[in-house]
C-alpha cells in the first residue's frame, strides 16, 4: 500500500500553531515521523492561505525537504499556492491535490501539473457535486478527467483518480458505491490511472473512539476492491497492521482471519456473511457491525457498536 501521510493538515490545532509560530522543527519532525512509519509521500494541507501563500508554501516545502526525500502532495484549493509550492520543490516528483471536473479547476490545475511535471489527483466531482453512484463517478473520470490529461499530454501514470470517500455519518449510501468505483476504475482505461482515496474521510463527524475501527474496516474492504494508494495516517499502528494482514495474508489470529475474509469477499464481488465472524468475540462482533454500516445495511448511529 502506497500511503500518503495525512498528518500535516490545517484542521489540526498543532499544525495551526506551528504555522503561526513558523516552527520549522515541528513540521520537519512530523514529516520525518510519517516517513519513518512507512509513508511513501507526505500530504501538505495548509488550507487556501489566501493572504500569505507566496511566503508560507515555499517555507514549508523547504523545511520538509530538509529531512525527507519522498514526494510532497500539495493539498490546497489555492492554485497560486500550488504554484508557489511547485517552484520550491527540489527533490521527488510532487503531487497536486487536487483538481475536479469543475470547469475552472479542470482548466487550471492539470495545466499546472503539466508545466511543472507533477502528478495530479483528480476528484470525481463535477459542477453539480459528487454523485452517489459508482457509475456516475467513473463516468466523470472517463468523460472529463482522463480526456483533459490526454489533451495536455500528461502521462496516464501521472494521473490519480480519487472517487471520493465520504463520511458514514450522514453520507452512508456513498460508502459501498465508492468501493465499487475503486473496482471499476481499474478497468475503465488501458492502462488505468492510479486510484487513491482519503481514507479518514469515512469517519469524519464520528466520535473519536469509533474512528480507528471504521477506518481499518473500510481499508480492508477497499483493498479487496483493489485499492493500492491512499491518504491516511501512517502513525496509526492498528491500521498498518490491517494492511500488513491483508498483504501478507496473515491468518495467525482470529481477527486477522476475519479481515482476510472481508477482503476476499469484496474481491470476489460478494457480501461478507454473518458466519464469517464469531459474534461471541467482542472484537470480531465490532468489526462485523462496522461492515454492516459501511455496506449501508444498517443505519449508522454513533452508538452502533452497542446495538
């Protein structure tokens, strides 16, 4: 699994404080920790930074590149901020996060990626918003995102499609459709573009205690559909263990065996079955209940594990 480390994110108070104080060591340490934990790239999400982008983006790129050599994923809605960051990159091929099929962004951001030789993440979102269905999301990729990159002669291997993970709290019906979009996108073009998701989005607006489990179960399901790249937390050791279990097919524990069954069911285009889990085991029961909400079989509630 190619993990783009998500921890430099403007929603974090520590990141806000680090930016306010221009604390180079904070960002250097946070980037290095993620890479040492296994991240293959580092996401840098500073928000739009409309007032000080020309100073802040180069500053943080230079700080992070002092300690790591991996690609930096420049995550902002500010196109000018993207370019300021791109001008400062001196090491690995950067990633722009992100364009969409909205006309203005589709016009500007892929052209910026072409100019600087960057990869680009493209969201399956049009001017009308994010469609629920997998087919509609794949259609946006085929009709708008891929053709724009072909028009600019951007290599298909430099395009990464993001079919958009949305939270199980309030957007539950999107969760199984995103799994199918990941599956279908691998066969929608030859050769196919990369596919990535923001894994932690699935547990946004969920009580903190429930977030890790939801992320871990959804990860196993998405891997079953063929996902090989994601923006996620490389410091989440339990998430890394789920990835390891799937990749190494480690059935040495009952919980590991359950994660593999979930993965294999999705890979075979089957639904996980009640008999896959030992419901007398609280840990397996929690995983099974999480599968049900992610498949939109049981209505999500914050107390779903107690039901």
